[in-house]
């Protein structure tokens, strides 16, 4: 597999072409999804909520102050919980600390604190930074 360079990061897995629409019908029937989070001690987790326009996108996290090349990422997907659906990315195992959340436009969306043994939440909206959109 070739190493791809996209949006300022390198990794060894393919990306869909930017023009290809992502279709994620998600789980619309049946029981809620089960997520396994490996948390405890100094390990926490993060649920990153997003708008439907973010489906299929990868959202990067880096420890605050670390270069963007030291990122972890996850895909934004449609999820099913008891009596509702939502759109989110799940980071099931993060070392306790403060992380920069990167928008798909390459600018930071904000920071989120992750505590060991806990699940943190972050609302990313349309996955683009306010800097790029021109609003505050």
C-alpha cells in the first residue's frame, strides 16, 4: 500500500477520492450499537459529535503542542443508541491529556481534555474551523 500525503499528514491507508460522496446509511434498525472503550487508569475515551455533512471524514487529534504529524484519527459515522441516532467519531483509547481537534480544513476546531477512566465529548459542528469559515 502506498503512503499517501493529504492535508499535511502521512499514513498507510487509502482515502476515498475527495469527489466521491460518502453514503453511510448506518444502523437504522435493531438494537443499539455496542462500543468497546478501553478506559481506566490514565486512559480515557472521546466521542466527537458532528453534523451529517461530516459523514465519512477523518478527524485528527494531536496532543496540544505536538506536531500534526503525531495524530490519531477516526472516521465520522452514523451511530445508533437507545431511541436515537447520532453522528460521531469515537476514539476508544486515549492517554489522559489535552488534545487539539483538527478540522478537515487543516485548522484547529478547538481543544478537548481527556481524563483517565472517563469519556469526554466534543461537538465539532460541520468539521471546519471558524477561521476558514470567516465567523467567530
